[in-house]
């Protein structure tokens, strides 16, 4: 930079200081304006001051000077004590908030189911008709034997679940599930099953011809189904964000060709969990050659 | 004077020397002295762009914070010019962010001139002459008094404020408005204000 400019700049800054302080005379102001014309920085600076003739610039500049010479000019250099206190309070609050949720997650299914029954069903409008449980909650299930079986189940504590891999469900599965769900209309509530497979207490006994025999010896595929559900049932992000967990109960007809159709939900949780359950049903390798009404509980826990 | 009590040995150092000291040693004290040198100009630029003294004041400190970081990241050839661009861009960004007055956005190329400074340049009252006296009489009493004291009797703003028992800013405003009114009056009379001197 040219030394002459430094000289002019020094002079300009000195005159600007006098102008800010109010010490400038008419002759000095003329000089100030003349110097401002020669340089964009000076001109912009002076224009700024002239826009606010009434403002007490001297006080502002004095205050800014003091602040510039403070020892820590950078932001966030010091962690203020009040931020530490705020962080500690937030941690305490978070701990208090999540404590009952943990308890709820490990509570028996019966308690969760009661809560789910009180919660209105939240299924998106775009969901297939079969997903909507239009039946009243107190409607008699198609299989009368289900109620004592459920009561027996509720009295038992839940077995701990295995660790589940975090496997995402593919988009193709969603399409397949939607297609399957809209394939058949909802059967009448009192429709008699052609054959039931009461292999566990969760299975509806229905009007099966040989219920006692099958109860005594659960089939292997049913055990596989339970394992599959334990492994793959994952809460949706929406449910997770809203601290929702529990079970959904669905009914469906296992067709001889190995497809589960006519699925209806007896108990729901909302937040996209029913959709997840449908995808799980579509993803299971069902046995071929059976024609059975099934009642299935799917647990979704953290 | 507004000059702070920073040591004279640092005040006497050139821009380059102060910047070098900061880049090499990380001495914020050196950078503080350097920034303080141009800070009134930075504040003026921010006033011009933001049109809000409060925001301009905050921006001056934010620019300093930005400076402490960027001065070490960039190779700065001319600190003064670089600081001007940094300040102007910072304030333009702040203006865009706030958007309180969207129509007030000022493009950099439009910043070159502002009417206030032209008024000030073109109406410079060196000595009384006939049309000027006539226009001066048309000013309101307080403007006329301030203009006379400032231009004819060579008083400073502060001195006029003390005499008239007015705020310094008010006196400055009266003189600025009086000057603008004089210019308008002279133009109406068919006299180019630059002919006055």
C-alpha cells in the first residue's frame, strides 16, 4: 500500500474520531468529506454515520473499544457456569422422564394391552380396508376359546426377549404387504374357521375337530413364527419418539397355499406399528397345506 | 478523545507488524490494537448496510470474532482492504439473515455513493452571498442558528450543543438537515450549490 494512502487514512480516521466526538469544525468536516471521496471504505463508513446524525456514536465506539480489549474475544471459549447447571438439570430431567418408560417396557403384556385398548386406533387413511378394525372392542372373537387362553397368558410374566438385529424392512416387502392386505375383503366376525390350529394359548381354538391333540404338541412352524416375531418386531421411529411399546393382536386366515389373508387387528398401538406387523406377517415363511384361523400377538418393545 | 489506553508501543506499530504478531504468536492483544484502529470505520460500514445502530454494534463485535479466526486462516496482503470486504460481507449476510426490511438490502455496487455525503459536499457555505442568505432565512430557527454557528462562526458541534443546551446528536441533525434544505432552496433558485464556494 502506498504511504500516501496511509497518511490520508490516518488523517481521515483522526477527523472521523473528532466528528464522532463532536469536536469537528466546518473546515475539518469539509476535509473529512473530501478524504471520504477518495476511498470506498472511508466513504461507506462516513455514509453510515451520516445516516444517523442524532445517535450517540461516541458512547457506542467507546464501549466497543472496551469490549475489543477484553481478554477472551472468541465465542464459546469459556463454558459459562449457568450452561453447566442447565446441562445437569437437563440430564436429571431426562433420567426422571425415561425411568417410568423403562418400567413400562418391562411390564406384563396385560398392562400394555389394556392401555392399547384405551388408545384410539391410528391407522393412516391410505391403509387397506383390512387393516381397519371396524369391529367394536368388545365384539366376540371368532374363536371362543381365545378368551380363557388370553387370561392364562396375562397371568404369566413375559419371558425376556432375545437381542434383535436391526434389520430394515425393504420397500418391496411393503408393496407386497399392501397388495396382500387388499386382496380379500374382511370376513364376517362370526365366520367359522374351516380348521383351527390351537398350538399355543395365543391360538384360537375355534371349532376345531381335534383341538386337544394339537394343543399338546405345538407345531414347529408356530415356534418358528414366535422366534421370527421376537427377532424382527421393531418399533417404528414414530412409536419410539412417543414412548409407545406393547403388543398388537391380529387375526388372519392361513390359506392352504401358505398365505395369510383376511387379516384384522384386534388390538392396536398406532404410530405405524400395525403396518410393521403386516410386513412381518408377509415376511414369514408360512407352512403349506393348512387352512386355519390364527390369532397372533406381536410384541413391540424397546 | 476516544483513543483507548492501549500502550503506545503497540499503537505505533504498522498494520502488517500487528497482524504478523497475531498470526505468529496468537497475540490477541496485537489484533485488538489493529482492529481498534479501524473499528470506527467498520462500525460506520455496518451502520450504512444494516441501518440499525444496535445491529451494527453487535456486528462490529461479531466481525472481530470472525477476524480472530480468519486472520490466521488466510494470507492477508492488505489488512485494511481485506477488513473492509470482510466487514461489508458480514453485514450484508446479517442483513440477509434478519430480513427485517427486505427492501433495504444494499448491493455492494450501490454502496459507493450515498446522498447524504453529496449534500454535504455540494452545499459548503464558505461566505455569505445573496441567494444563500435568502435561503438561510427560510430555514427554521434552530437549523438557521446551528448552521450559522457551525459555518460562519466556526464552532464545533460540541460547542454549539453546549451553547444551545442541546444534545450533540440533535445539533448534528439540525446542521445536516439545514444543509440539505439549503441545497434544495438554492436549486429552486436556479443556482448550482457547487458554485457557492
